[in-house]
């Protein structure tokens, strides 16, 4: 019996549909690392899944990811404007600078409620998209 050499996907988890499927690997970032650290050290329920986005979920993922990125920028701008105003009004008193920084952090945490990590896009895929854009399609 010949067994086809296949990548083991039993440990894969699509972050959208939650199924064990092949897909684009999710990039590690500090949010994911923090969640992992928390699960490993505090709640002790680390699953060690290999997080991916499967092909079927990619469009949905892209939408959510764009939403998250936009929201993050929006909250950051609001936070910075608010902090600047606060510092300006208080003529740069130390507590208001501290409060301003805190506001930026709190708004940043709010943006994480719609958190969607980045995925690794294979190089040939990027090249393909670039070629397509060049041809003006
Ligand atoms: Zn999926």
C-alpha cells in the first residue's frame, strides 16, 4: 500500500471556522504570544495548535483583518489627539501626560476586541498579485 506523503494537518486550526484544515499560517505577534503565555502560565490550557486561515475562510478573514487594522488606526488617532489636547489644556503637567498615555493604551486595548492576526503570504503568491496589478487587471 502506497501512502501519499501529506503534511500533517491534524494540529491545524483555522482561526475562522475552527476546523483542522490546511491553510496560510498565522504570523506570531505579541498579542498571540501574550495569549499563549497566558494560557501556558495562568490558565494552563495551552493547546499548541498550529493556527491557519483555510482557503474557504480567506475572504472572510481578509474582511475581518481589514476591519481590525482600520479600527486600530482609528483608535490610535483618537487616543493621540485626546492625549495631545489634554497635554495642551493642562500646559504639559506630568499627571495629564501620564493620563494621556494611559488613554492611548486603553483605546489600543479596545481595538484588540476585534483582533485578527496577520498571515504568512507565500512569496510566489505576492509575486502573482504584483504581476496581476502590473498588467492592470
Ligand atoms: Zn476555515
